[in-house]
């Protein structure tokens, strides 16, 4: 980190709150909570911009210049991160401020240096407080092996949900948990389990290298931060097939899109092999979105859930009839371990009927408008 940069330097002039440092901006997250204020964007040519309840809100103050941007962003980077940024014009890192952990991406655009900063609470929420539509989380915690995928767009709370699962498993079981993250987001406490968290780029060169090494490290539970390429996906599936409980993430919006995305990473010559691996190794897919509450006090989670621990879903995946998965989500909805499935539209309709989400807001987020209408017409709450 350059000696001329400090996280406490008051380098940004606000319109009505005096001069702010980058840590003053982090205080804004603490004041309003990371569940409401999720991100901060620092970019040359505009005011620092927070994401509040999913919407962007600019600070009232001066436009960020190159000098201001560097003085706000560079104090967050260590010497290694600065060197990587200079070499690649892009770097990921993390920063802890009080009870908050921040995930930071610094990059270059047409105007110069930019930072996208995501807030993560150090206190991991309980699974009961996440907002699951049924008791599926209880079934997942009991799993001994298989792949559990959390999917959704950036900022949908995937990392938080997985951290809650790992924290509960760490509390309830005496097992070995190893994670590969880029960067590490939530810090897991050593409870009844033994936990090792490895950061890609710092502790290991890549997800693939970490997975190869992990097979010799006696893990029971594995967390792969993101399945980014075919080789990582193949090794993640192999880990699930060989008796490990594996958690990972993908940026997909629904169950069918998740399965299709995984298959699309591979050439047609390997599709049959991968479909067979998925049918055997995949345990659950949970797709989630964060929807603004009707009362304006934050956001609620809405989920689509696939339980692949039954013959029907596994056979659909194995035979490549992926479009038929949605009908399973619609019919296998009883709150019991062999079912516990739900469409996104059904959960969204339920939240509308309960008065937690506004109908017009809900319509902005649906994947299938007709299925949402059908759910609204048939659901009794």
C-alpha cells in the first residue's frame, strides 16, 4: 500500500456532512445495515454511489476526480494487490471494517480507476432467518454428500446463504470443512468442526489447483466459491460423486437455466457423461433473488428449489429433458424430504398474498408471467 494513502484521510467533500474518508463511507453501511445498503461504487465523473434496497443512490457532494478516486480506493489495497492491479488493471480483494467484511473489485474503465465494493456482515445469519419457503434447509444440513448449488444474479445473497449452511454444519457436526474462495467473504468460526478457508490468488493459484490439492486434505464438506469453467465444474462434480458434501454458486436465474448452463460448458461429445454425473451427484439447486419489501424497510429473499434426491428429477437430467424439470417443481411441493420443491413464481405469489411484497413490484421479478398469474389465482394463504 502506498504510504501517501490512508483509509482515514478526509478526501471527499459531501454537500451537507463535511469531508469523508473511505472509512466514513463504510460507516454508512454500519449505520443502515448491510442487508439494506449492499454496495458502494466509486467512479471518476460521478458522486460515490450506494446501492440501497437494490436501487442506486448517489451521495450529495462533489464529483469524483482521478485524485479523489485513488485516495479513496488505493488505501484498501495491500502491496500484492497493488502490484496485481498495476499489471492486470483488475484485482479482487477484501477489507474488514469493524463488524463488516467488504469484497472489493478494482478495475479500469474509459474514465480511469473504478471500485465496486460489496458489504458482508461478519455475523452470519441463522438459517431460520434467511427466508426459505419450506424446511428444505433442514434436509440440506443433514446431507452427507452431493452437490448443493446456490444460484442467482450478483447481489442475490448466495454467499450469505452458503455461509449460513456452513456455519450450521460447523456447529452441528464434527467434520472437516475446506473452502476455496475468491476472495474470502464470511469468516467461519471454529465450532464443532475444523475449518480451513483458502483464498484464490493468495493461498492457492486457482480453483482447479485448490480442488486437486483438496483431495489429499481429507475434507468432508467443500465450498467452491464459483464454478467458472469446465475443469472446475468437472472436478466439483467428481468431489460430490466421491462422497463429499459440496457447495458452490453459479450466476443463473432459475433451475432449468442452471442445469443448461452447466451442460453448455462442455462440448457435445461430453454432454452424456456430464448429464450422468449431474443426475448422480447433484442434490439441490436453490435459485434466489432479493425483492424489495412492500413497507420499504429492506428486501426479502425469494427462491426456486430443485430437490434432485428422487428418481424423476434425476432421470430427467440424465435423459436431457431439462424443460420437464419445471413441472416437477410445480407438483412436488409438499413440505417433506422427498419433495420440498417450489417454483420461483409460487414463492413470489405467496409473499404477495402475505402482504410482504407489492404486486407491481413482484411482476418486475417473475421469470414466467403466466405461471405467476396461475399461482396468484390458485394459491390460498
